[in-house]
């Protein structure tokens, strides 16, 4: 007989004998006896195992028990069950299990009376997580018997398992984003819209979502990692709003509300900057407000109307197109009002002209309509933050949708494989309320029953909510969040809010219809990079910060003809004549490894790299390539050679580039005038074989 079937028969016979004998007696009654799962709520990562206890409390004369625990087989798998100590510590026992795809059947009995009284552990069950989600550990058919074979009346309390996906999250910083991205709340300080169609609604999700991002950036670049309340402000992106004693730190919880209020003015939330009535924040005004804020804080040049970190002809064109306008005029553009006086005139043009050609800005921003998931994921994983405008669209009839309103969240977590995104939501804390996500510290956080809610003004206290990303049918965006927690409260509050000026669609209050949540826009704030790396004739590699301060230097012992840097600056690669390739830790300048390969010289009669770029690196630093007098070398980021390409006739390769994703390499040989491309070993073409395209005259 199959082992599982044998166990089922044994348990069934075992229980049926007791049930038959118990049919003619009254049950033993103990109102307080409880079966329960410990811990009652378990949070674990997908692809990991966890164990729960099946416990009992306040039982009298327990001699035998039998139960089933059901679970969601699409989320978890049974691994094993073992007997707990409660019964076996009082005598010999029989313990049997019968696992099924969606439940485990267990039973245990003492062999010699009397039974056991008190509290203790009946069994341990181990599961393996296979998918993110929430599963109940549900008791069914539970039976307890005393040593007289009388049933023991009892209650049961199910358990809950939340299975968290493996996520990339933005980093933690001591001063002061110790839990990663902050999760400030918009329901405080009377931040409510005064205008129709929805007066009295909470309308500061836009500035709150941006405040999360800028606070995180300020923490990232803070040079003196001393958390509040100690006052330590070494980076000007966020500064303290205290104007009289007692003064507070720029990252003190007291600083969150005035920062959000300041950003609300910059981006004209509820029309408070221009006087133009509207509900919430227009995504284009958000873009303009961020650009002006970055300039005013000194991290970008004054006159940067476009928000790209430089002042040039594009900024002049923005001002010229809006010249003479005031709020409400057909050509009004908040970006052009760099003087912040609600009129675009020569004052604005003069400000831009005075700073033309300044390109030292630390940050740049871009606003993208209907972004795809790959784009958002890339922004999150690079030195970039993404504020998403979620549109709520109700399906009035099949295929016909009407917009309710919009809501801003800060995106800062991602799993590209399982299409998941992690957000800080200014209106609700879905993970803290039992949804998928991470809650730091462990809940509850002690939120007040009514606003204002200032608990999350401490950046250490967060609810990072995780949602699935999928294509969506309504017209607001290509991708959406199909399992976003669309509570009636958020749908009623969002009516008429955060409507981009280019939207002409009808908006109506929520009518109780199905709602689709779209990603309508992404407003991305990016850092230009932590530094600039250069090579010198004197044999040194130099790294400077964005203000031109020397961060580190390293002598290679020979002229440096080429330098490359990963996208976030974690790695710097240099090609040095006679001494080969050098790879450094970008932040410290520490030498990670060096290979003495014959880096190519220029063929114009000098050592300078006038026609030679000899090293390259993929965006994430995984692949490093060098052009040499003996062909192309491809390394991983710990210095292991992946392959070497020797060329066709003459191997002298003077120019090489690698694509950001590391999948393709292009090189050029000086002598045979040909450009060669190849896939990298780990991605596409393990042997480094090439496809060649001839380009006559190429040098």
C-alpha cells in the first residue's frame, strides 16, 4: 500500500474508533481552550522556507488531537510536519501526517493516560514559498479528546502568511532615510483642495510624492551621516525650515510638513502660486516646480527652465514662447516664470541669459506620458526616482471608460521578472493594512483615527506597498496596477484631481463601477552622476564631484589614454599605456584589479587618444571591454577574462564601445577600415564570434 494512503487509513481508523466511543457521552467543555497558529502573521520572501507552530492553550486532560490545516497551493507548498513537545514530553505517542496538495492532515495520541493540561506546541509545519501573495493557514475538522475519549470543546484561530517577492529597493541612508524611501502622508496640515468639483478633498499627493524623492536624494548625498536630532546639513537639496530657536535638522520629522508645503507652492498645487483654480497638481506644473526648486536650492543653475541641469538655447526658447504671458493666457508656461512673479517678461529672459552655458547641474528631470514598465524599472534601478501619476478610470460600459481622477505615488522598488513595483503611497498604507509589501518597523505604527497623520514624518517609519504591473485596457496608459487597493475612500477623494492640462476626457465621480488604475505619467528626477572621471598625461586618473572638487586620484605609472564609468559611478575603468587596464571603486578610488594588457596607442604619431577610445563598461558594471594591440578583451567586473577577439588580419583595434545592457560590443580597426560587432559571452554569443560591416574610410 502507498505510504500516503496507509497513513490516511490509519488516521481514519484511529479517529473513527474514538468517535464511535464518544458518540454516547457528553463532550468535555472548556470554553477557553484554543487552537491557534504561531506566529499569527508571518512574512517571508518568495523562494524561502518557513515554519509555524500549531499551539493550544488552556486545555484540560488532552489525550489525543486531529486536525487539517488548509493553505493556498498556488502560493506555497507543504514541506514537512513534526510533532511538538506537549504530548510526547508526558509519555509515548503516535504521530501521523497525511499531506495533500492544499492541506496537511495530522493526528497525534498518547498511548498511556492521563492526558496533558495547560499550554504548549502540538506540531511544527514547514512550508516553501513559491509565489508572492497572502495565504490563510485555515483550521478545518479539528478534534480534541481527553483520556476518557470525550471530545473537548474548543475554538480555533487561523494564521496568515504574506509572501514577499524578491525586490530591488532604493538604498537606506543613516542621515536620514534609514528604511529606504520615505513614506510621508498627505492627510495633514489642512492640505485640502478649496475648488470644485471636489472641495475639501486631500490634494497634496503630488508634492508629498516629490518630497519623498527629494528627501531620499538629500540623504544620499549628505556627506556627514549623523541622524537627527543632531543638526547636520551638508547638502543643499533639502534644508531646514526652522527660522528661530529651537532649530531643527533638515531631516527632522518637523521638517517634512514645511518641505511638502514649499513644494506645493512651487508646483502650483490647488493654484496657490498662480491663482488658477484647479484641484491638486498638474503634472506639467510639477515638472516646472521641480526645475525651479532645484535652481533655487543651488543644485542646478538659475535659469534652468527645462530642468535638465544646464542653461542653453532650450531654456531661452521656453521663455520666448511664453513672453508677455500671465497665468491663464494661452501661451502661459510655468516653466518660463523663472523669476517666480507670475509674469513672463525680460526679467525672466535676463536671468536665463545671465547663466547661459552653465552645465554643472547635479540633477535633471524628464516627464514621460504612458511609460512602459521596462522604462520605469530602469529608472528605479539607476540613480533616479520616479513619481507616477496613477489615473483611476471606471468602465461605464464595455470598452468605454471615464476618468475619475488621478493620484501621485513614489515608485522605488521593482522586480522585473515578476512584474512587481514598490511604492510609497501618500494616501494609504496598504502593506501596513495587510497588503503585500514591507512595513518598517513592524506594524502597527499607531496612526491616529482621524487626520492629521504625522506618524510617517519620521522617515524611518514606512509602509512600502507592492503591486503587480500588467497591461490595461483603459485609455489612460499602457500599463496599470490591476490589484491596486482602490478603496471607496481613495476613489471619492481622487475625483477631479491631478488632471494634466492636455487631458480633454470627461471626468465623473466614482459610480461604484469597476475601476482600472493606469500609469498615466512618470516624472523622473535623476542625478547627473556622482562624479566626473578623467585621465591625464601625467599618468593619473582623477575623479571630481559635480562642483569640481577632487574626490580621489590614482597614479597608473603611464599616460592614461581612456576612461569609462558605469552609469551610477560604482566603477571607473582606465586604459594606461604600458600598464594596461585599471578598474577602481568609483566612490573611493580603491583599485579593484589591474591587467597588464597592451592598451592601444593612437596611430596619428602621438600617444594621445585622438582617434582611440580603448576601454568601455556596461551600465551596471558587469562587463568591461578593452581595445588593444592584440585585439579585444572582455572581462567581468572581478577581472576574469571572458573572451578575447583577435581580429581578422591585423588585430590592432583602436576604438571599442559596449552597449549599456552589455549585450553588444562594437570595435573599429585602424588598419583595415572595418567596424566589427559582437554579442557578449554571457548574454548572446559565448564564443565572441563577430558580424562584420565594412565602413570605408573609418579610422
